[in-house]
C-alpha cells in the first residue's frame, strides 16, 4: 500500500496545503476584509434607548403623586429601560462603542450606592468598579465614570 503524496498543484490538496498556498497566490488579498467597523453595532441604539428611558424615569420619579412610581409614564419608561437592558445583555457587540455600552450597563450594577461625592470616589476605588471603569475608558476614550 502506497501513500499518495499531496501536492499543491496535484489533483488532491489538503486543507493545510490550500491555506498555506493562498497567501502566496494573492487570493487572500483579493478577499474583502470584514471588520467589526463594517457593521453597525446593535448595542449602540439599545444603549441610547436604555439611557433615555432611565433619564425619563428619573425625571418622572419626582412628579407629585408619583411616590410609588406607579404613574403610567413611569411604568412605561421602566418597561423601555428593562427591554433595552435585556436586549443589550443578549446581543454581541461589534464595536468598541458597543463594548463601552455594556461597560456602562455593568457600571450600574457595581457603582457605589451613595450620593456623597467623597464617599463615592472612595468606594469607586474597589476592584470591581476599577475594572468596569477601565473597560469603559478604554472603549470610549473618556475620563471619569461611565454614563448611565
């Protein structure tokens, strides 16, 4: 039993031989390069919707008679926020902006729960906060805290 030798210009070719030969043939240069930037990121509009819904809810929270946040407009804003958040958590980002949006969402979960600026800054030095801030800063190029 003889073993047939695989040759790149012969009738049979292994995948390894084909992949090795492609760069030399220039075929790889002719293929369009598909990058993450070529596709719109599905998370970016969801992040904007989520942020807008949060702001709307916060504005409505101070309405007279809305102490239990049961005003229909508050409930609608909350539903929009929850739907956008859920969608953000199920989709895959395709850009740094999309990853930054997820970092901003993560910031909501780990950010210090205080309105005192000095206490906030001190608590923001925790490892979980610093990790989320580092991701957000790397993706957005912005300083400070993630925008939620």
